[in-house]
């Protein structure tokens, strides 16, 4: 929840059709990038709260053949986002952090950060995490006034990795 005591997240069924727009910094076409054996996208919508236009959360789960392939892809994705300001004028990177853990005997690791695009001063929060052979990528489109704290976003990013480790 963003507003204490208000709001209810609803979630769509996972879809193999990937339409994730992302931040514009990923430098990857998720629907066709080589490597993943399976791609699932899920969108979350917040209801019963004063939700700004464009607010939402998307989660992409990519399943690779080996943990090394998943880790390499996650690193490439993170590097692409970190290097975005050198490719796109005006992009700014904000707060960032790392997450680690274990779930169902699977090591979890990843990063999160904020990204702002100049043309719309649109703020994004992203999380990139690995769980064995899986990469979970979560993208939130908050506003300055309607946003998670860094601590809450870190916890949500770790939760995405935990869910990826639990899925069979």
C-alpha cells in the first residue's frame, strides 16, 4: 500500500505475451531477447486509493537454462540501466540498493534503483533480481507524491525474488 489503510492491489494472470515498456533505459527488447526459455509478464493495479494516472507495477519473469545465464542477463540489464545517462541525455539515476536472501534453498540477489526520464520527468523504480535460473524484473511508475519509500521498494524487490524461487 502507498496510503496507509487505503488501496487494494489486483493482479492479472501471468501472460506469455510480453509488452513491458520499461523505463527506456533497459536497452533490451524483452519479448525477443535471446536466452530466456520462458517469459511471463504480470501487471498489478492499485484500486481504492487516489491513484495518479499512469501508476502501476509490472513484473517480468524470465526463465533461463542455468543460474549463470540468469545472473549474466541480470548483470547486463543492470549495466544497461546504470549506463543509460551516457546514452540518453537528461536521464538521471537516483537512489539505489542491493537485496540478498535465500528462499526454498535458492540464493537470491539483486539491485533496485530509481530512474527519471527527462522528457516527462517521469519517475520509475526498478528491481532486478535473480533466483536460480530465473530473473525477475519489476517496474513501478510512481510520482514524487505517490511512491514507495526506498526501504519498502527494497522489500518489494526481494519479495519478487522470493516469489520467483517458489514458482515451479
